[in-house]
C-alpha cells in the first residue's frame, strides 16, 4: 500500500481528489427513463426507473415517483440502455500495465511502477470494467489501494503469484538464474511476487497456502505450455496429477477453487481429473475433452486472440500459430456443447493494447448474438467470480440489473443490443459509470438533486 501512496503522479493525485468527491454523492440515485439490459435477457426492458440506495439496486419500476425521494439525485436516461458493468475475468493489472522493457529493467520495483499501474487500473474502470479477476502477478497492494480509495479502479478478484513447475509457463527466470532448490536463491520474478516455482506436492501446497494467506480469492496454476514463456513448448503438459490435486485440495479447504492455464486436451483432461473448476484459454480443445468439461461442470475462460501485435516478440508469434489455428474451431464447439463460458482479454506487456479491451469483446460477435455476447461479459463472468465463495472479496450479486443486486452500472448512449459497437467507444458512449453505488463518470446533462 505504501508504494501507491508515496509514488502517485500529479495526474493521479487529481484522480485521488475525484475519488474523495464521490463521498459527497447523495445516498439515493434514480435513473429515469432507461431501457434495461438485465445481463441475460434477449431484449431490453420497457422504459423504466431504477432506484439505487447506497450500493444496492433497491427498486426497478415503471412508476417510481421522484417526489417520494426528494433527496435523491435524478438522472434522465433519455431512453438509453442501463446495463451491468463489464467484467473481465482474465487480466494482469501489473503485467498488463508494464512493457517488457519495464520488466527487464534491473531497477524495476513496485515503487517505480506504482504510478503506471495505478493509472492503467483507473483507465480500466473508465472503460466500464467495474470488476476483474486478476489471474497472476503482484496484485495485493493494488487491490488494497483501490479498495481504500487511493485511486479509482475496478473490483479485483486477486490470485496472487502464479504457481508453476520448473520449466513451466510461470518460470520467468533469466538465463543466468539457477534453481532455488539447488542453489538457494529465489529468482527475481519470485521476489517481485510474480510467480512461485514449486515442484512436488509439498511445495505446491505451500505456494497455494501462501497466496491464500495474502488474500487470494482463487488460485492460478500452470498446467501446460504457453506462448509468452521462453522454456516450455505449447504442447507440453505440466504438473503431475498428484501435484495438481494438492493445489485443488488446499484451495477447497479454503472454500475456493483452482484455475489452470492450459491449451491441449491432455493438460485439460488431467486438470479435470484433479478437480480444477476453470480452464484458462483452451484453444486446442477437442470434442472429447469438451464433453468432459460439460460432464464435470468445468468452466472455460477464453479469449479471441490476434495472430500478432506491433510489439509482440517474433518467438511468441511463432508459438501462437497452432493456438490461432485451433481458436476458430473451438468457439463454435463450446457453444454447441453448452460449455459454461467466460471471457477475458489477457493483455500482457503491451500497455498500448489496453485501449482495445472493449473492442476485444466485439470479436465474440463472430459466434454469438449481441445479447449472448453481453451476457458473457456481465452475467456469465459474474457467475464465474461467484466460484470464489466465501473467499470472494465482495459479497453480493454482480452482472445483473435486478432488485437487491450490487449497483455496478453503465448508462450507454443508445441501444446496445441493436448497436453493440457502442461498447467499443466508452469515452463517448458510456454516459454514467457507477461502481458500488458511486458515480465515477457522469456525462449526462440533466441531473438534479
């Protein structure tokens, strides 16, 4: 936490002052004349009013009388869409904010990068993402700073350091760094809280419990090869069944779950056998494994990946080729078989890409109708967050606009079901961004208390 209080840039200090101003908002806010996308319906509601009291949606009705709430802020929705805040279930708030140049700098520390991370986290909220699941990296101080109002940002479900076998997808050691087990020194990535390199049941148990000790709401394990790591080919399977079961047992003892990074059927089938609840990525899935996922109530959290980006390392581009080939086949299959689907963006080490977060959602339109797409990034993703159970850092219902739910809301300038492209331009089209009943952005002209 001290990193973020001591090293905020002047621009972020202004954001901090804006957060303090939020505390002056009225206890009650009424959205008038809005058409509601409730998170799962195929159509918008008839023009309605929505009463928010504190951080809860208290009433949805076609005939709320504002005179019954004289102290309320009234917002004229002008017939626009009121919908749940967007949710991204695969982000790295630290690694997504930093470039590879930042990461390779020997002077890199949380002190030097705190302002960058804070600014990118604030920008994410301003893109309408009111909740995210951070799936690996130094996160606990970031989350604490957001929760305490040091700077704006989304709700964060933190995983903490990724857990990887030696030569696994989370083995971020430089060539000169030797094994901690044999040579006694943790790697720089481990010291920064980016990863645990853990081999054998005992080390896996310790790594899981260490993350839970710091407040992890779920655990991220590397079960197969990756495209952004140097040592492991995409096709390899990582962690033995016993090691993976150890992670699941430790997480379940704390009432939460394990998700795994995996692409191939072999890695995913092993994870399912171990009791893993969520598969991250999965672009090389086959029908047999998809059926196993459905039978075992296992979620898929995936992305629509690009072949390359301007700053992507050529080795990474080459490693992605089989994943890209599998991607086009997998999305229709998982929809056909009824796999529980979540969506996340997974931007890494290319901060310039972060502005594409909203536009990435629209890539789902190749396989899904607009209401299905929006359901995935609101209702579905919120149900995945619910898997954390009592380890969830926020108790309450998200991803829906219904009475009793938490007030994470967007007022969008238009009909998002007829024109889903609206979400790709949050700066102009998101008139209101509300998180936890507090308005962080307001472009409406007609408002009164």
